[in-house]
């Protein structure tokens, strides 16, 4: 939207927003003004135009993570403290991450981010009074104000720097929540992530899936030529166990361009047989397919090709890779799958054949920058949907991270800890890059005798893809965390 268009709309939107506020859409204690801000208190910052709050997207603690708007929930990701920076300016510190707001460049449309406090002028804001008890955030370095870009009213609408027009999308209500030392919300898992648990042997894997066999040993399948297998007696030491199809899988070459590399398998053991759903595709294409194989033992060479389950073409808005089978409380079978495009899908499966039942397809999660690798598990009252956000397959530069939402129904809607719908980009982060662990993702969840266990791959500093194994715990609000 051009500056001219923005100016033309300002007066009308201010009137509209004033009527909305008068109706009580933005509720709370009386708003603060620039003259009365309390540096010992925490504030929720609500936009006059949209009625939504300034929010750390995806509960991020990362450097330069975007700050956007979201429906007000008063959780730690929407709580801000004002730190005196001198000369009438403040640093605005997140109660969740401890980082401060920054406008890193002076161009109109520059994304507002959070960053480590460097006492930079780009991180300092003057609170300029507007009519009706609202304030504008004026950046010390650039003299631009914090603006809801293009007058968005959507959850996730981005916040950016823009010339000061005193428009309703640049005006903010500061709602005081109280004083005290900034701490995360009590139900938020600790931001520090654990190191992968101890594993040894042949642990070079990508896209792992795992099942515990009746004899107590573990069978892992992962991306590789003709689907690679590994076994372990103790969940610590792993050894190579060959391939699912040692003689090849010629029925897949239409989708792989002739390559033998088959992706992202999903293992389960049901009714005395091993079921393996797996993907055939080429990188960056949605000309893809998911196939099924079964076996009485799970051993290399024992698998029977059971046929095509679902495929996608370049004219489709989804990508048929990354399958995961779930059986719900009513005994219905569901296959979740999807990568990028329009996100994660779900189809019913015929338990008697393991193949698709009917033509129904549900959409259950989406995230514009990239989402894939769904895993759906039922624990207690909830179906938990684990996914991987952002980018895989770039070695130590990978940005994969593991997110989760939950629903009382296997088909959703799934929401994160803050109540955000996963179809609108919601998701609670439970594992991300840290130290020498880069891009952890493409997860699997195993119910073992000592509780739930998370299997995933990550990249070492040298770019090698390795197996990660950690325990999963559940907090008082029944949200999972990794330890």
C-alpha cells in the first residue's frame, strides 16, 4: 500500500476504531500516557485500529525474531516492560524473552524485531501522546513509529516502522498488568533446550521413525535408498539393518526421477504386522506420492508392497510426503501428511487395507515460511499434533524447529498454548537450534516403558545429520516439553 493510500484512509479508520473502542473491544484498566508510564510494571500493548496486542510470534526467544500482532491473551509473550534509556526514551523489554524491541533500519516497512539489549538508538523509543489516551512509539534512531503494516486486522499481521501520520494503526493503548521482576508465565517451559540423549553406533539418520517390537527391541526407519533401517536393543546403541526394499522399489521412480532415495517413512505395529508409509518425490516438487508396505517381522527384504495411498500433482495445493498414521479412540485410522504448499492435511484410512478411504481431506495446520513432518498422538484428553517449522536439509544452516498444538478431536482444530489456531500459523515451540545442535526436527514420538520419547534428526557443526533422542514431560497444564 502506498503512503498516499495510507494517508487517505487515516481519518476514516480513526473514526471507525474510536467507535470500536467505545464499544469495549479493548478492555482493561485505564490506558497509560507517555507522562505516566510505570517502569516497574508490565504492560500489554494494544493497537487502536486492530484491537490486537503486540506479540512475540511463536513464543520465540531467538535473536531478530519478528514482533507481530495477535489476539490479546495477556500471556508473557504479550507483556512488555519500559526501561528508562534517558532523554525521554525507553527500551521496551519482553517479559517472555528478556530481549528488547528494535527497529533495525529506517525504511518504511522495516519489520519490528526483538534483539539483545545493546543500548542502541535503534532499540529506544519515545512515547508520543495521541488523542484519547493512546501513544505512538517513536524510534530514536530513525524517527519512525511502530505501525500495523497495511492496516492489517489479522492475527500475525506484522508490525513495522513507518512515517508518523498519527493514524489509528500507529496508536497503542498501554494496559498496565502490575509490577514485579519479569519472569516467564508459570506454564511456559524453560527456554533452555537439552542436549540430545546419549546414542552410539550407526546414528547417521534423517527423518527417523521408530517402533518398539514385541521382543522389546527398537526398529528405526529413515530416509535413504529404498528406505533405510536400523535396530537397537537398548535405545542407545544402533546398528545398520539394511533396507526395506533391498531389490529396489521400481513403482516409485515416476515420482523420484529414477532415484532410489525414499523419504520420511512412518512405522507402526498394528494387528501383528508392521505398517510402513513412505514418500517418493524430488526436492522442491509436489509431484509426490505416499505408498504403503507391510511386513510380519520388520526385517530387510520381508516387506510387501501394498500400493499407492495418496499422490499430489503440480496442480494441487498440497504435497503428499511426510506421512503419519494415527488410530483414534473410536478405532478410526487417519493419515496426516504434508510439506510446505498449503500445509498439513489429513485423510481417513481403511483399516482393512491401510489405503485411503473416500475422498475427504482435512486441513489441520499451516505456516507460511514452511511446515511439514506431522506426528499426531493421543495422550490423556488431548490429541497432540507435532510439526516441524521452517527449513530442513541445509546442514548446519538448517532452521528446523519442533512445534506442537493440541485438540480434543483428531481432526482439530489444533491450537497452541496461547490459543492460536495452527491453521493460522499457531504452534508452541518445544525444541530449536542451540549450541552445536542445528535444525532439530522431523520428529517421532514413541510411548515407551519410561514415558514418551522424542526421536528426531539434527545437524552437527560439520553438517552431518544425526539421531537425537530425548524424553518428553508434561507440565501442570498438560503441555509437553523436552528434557
